[in-house]
């Protein structure tokens, strides 16, 4: 008997931080933002599959939502892959009054993702 | 002058159309644009002149906040400015915004004060009302006087006096709290007042009332930024009339004599003799730095560089 090759399903990527470099010139903001030219903003993407691994930082609610989804997917979707930790960035820019400003903005870059 | 580039705007309008609400798509996008402006604390998109120079001090401040201690020339971040660094961590940890203000050149002279008294009037009315002013400092750049290096200590010393202008003799007329542009009418009134004063009043009568804010003895044989805490004065300007500060530089021990080489030593005025002046002046002219906090959980403390 010929061995039938086990067909492997392509694995979907599970929830994790993905690279996203925001270059201010891409959105035509390089005329008023002096520094930085851009920054690593990252984003979260991927499945929140069962079983929810430790690194997915699932909340109790996400675990319950997974349970309900397993009983009947029409009741609720699986938990979402979202940022769980964000960090600020500093920007040096010229404001609308032509004043030079250095300001830090909160929650601008993703540090960690999780299933929530 | 839109925050959202044309192509982005069109794509967002398309997406909004799919969402199918009663609101017009372009209104939804305009609302998003407002959120973007609000996020940055702006009222409209900035459109600075292409050749607008960025004060080196501000570049330095950014670099210091980022924890970049590397020295030497760099395209964006030139070397460190001597005598300047982030404010102490007590202050840096309680603020998240720093703004730089240049003084209004046209108000440098005050009628009734000697020529070597330079008035520095900063228009801080654009400080956002939702930001809390925590600290403000006046920065004066001074360059070494090479001929002074070989002089004995006592001949090298000069004194910088900073005064706050409390009141003008005729406060209503010389009020410059709204000094966007001096109108022809205001000029005409000032001329009449000055003529009257010359006719009836003495020199003393025309002098404004000032208060000494800070005094410092400096050694003219080195180059540095002198920093003066003017937080209390700046707080007052936000609530009351702003007549600015007056700076005088005198010989140590001879307060009545203006120090020589003041123009090239402490950069209070433009130096018309220097051909590189316009650009240099922008970087070395007096500067008021305000440090504010907008209530968000960030600060200007020096960041430690993370190893990835």
C-alpha cells in the first residue's frame, strides 16, 4: 500500500506583534515633524486559537469567550488580538504658530499584544 | 494643509461609505482629522516655512531626552550645546512638553533706559490653556572673548543682571500685552506721548519700574549657555500684563559701566558685522524655554536606551 502523505494544513499565525515602521514622509508630515523621521509603531495581528498559549496574555474574559465560542461560534467570535502594552514617543516639531515644541505622546508604539 | 493626505482621504471616504451611516462620508473623515489634531494638541495642521531653522537647543533637548549621549556632529543632532542639558529630574519628571520662544526684536529698546539695556519680550500667549506651566528658563548664549584669556581673573569677570519690567510710567499707552503688530495708530499715540514726556518730564520719569530677578558673575574666557529660572515671571505673564525682561551686562565692580564687547560676547542682539549672522543668530539668540504638562501620563525624563 502506498503511503498517503499526511496533508498539512497551513498554520495560521497566532496573535503576535508585527513590524510596522511609520515613516512620517509617507503621510506628508515630514514638513512639520523635525524628529524622529519615523518610528517603530508595530501592530498586533494573528489568531487567538485554542489553546491560548501563555504568551498570548489572555484575560479571564478571553478564556470564557473562548469557551462560549467553542460551544456555539454564532454566540460570540474568538477573542481579538490587540495591544496590551503601549509606550510613548517624543516628537520634536513645529506647531501651527511656528514654535518649536518637544512633546511626548502616550500610547504611540505597541510593546506587547494579547488576546482580549 | 490637511492632516490626511489626498489618497488617504479618498480611501477613508470609500471605507466610510461601506459603513453605511446617515452621516456624510466626508464629515466622518473630517471628524477623524479633528481627532488627529486633538491627539497632537494642534488646532490646525502646521505649515512651517521650508527653510525655518530649528534652534540647536531644541535639537539638543530632544537628543538629551532620548538618552543619546553621543558627541560630535550629526546631520540632525549636532553636538552638545555647552552649559545646557535637560532640566533636573525633579522638573523633567513632572513635565511632558517643552516650547521655545524667541523675543520680539522690535521691542528690544525701551525709552528711558540706557542703550546697553536690552529688553526681551516673549509672546507666550500661544501656550495652550489646558497645559500647566511648571517651569520656565531664560537662556543666554555667551561666547569666550579670546583676548580675555590672558587677563587676570578680576578683569575677565562681567555681571549679567536680569530685571523684570513691572510697569511703564504710562502703562495704558505703552501696554504691549497684545503685541502681534503695532498698528499705525498705536505708533502715533506713542509718538505724541513721548513728545510730551520730552517736553515736560525728566529722563527719570520715562524709566519703567523694574525689579532685579537674577544676577550672575560670569567669566568671559569660556563659551556657555547661561540659564536663569524665570518661572515666577512667566507665570505672572500668563495672568497679567507681560512687559518682558531687561538684561544688562556690566563690568564686575563697576555697575555703571556697560561691559565692552557685549554684542559679540553675550548674544542679546544681532551682529551686523558677521556675514554668517542670520543663521548663527537664530541658534544663539536669547531663548525662553517653557516646560508644561498636559495631564497625560508621560514626561521628559531622560530615557534609557533599550537593548532590543
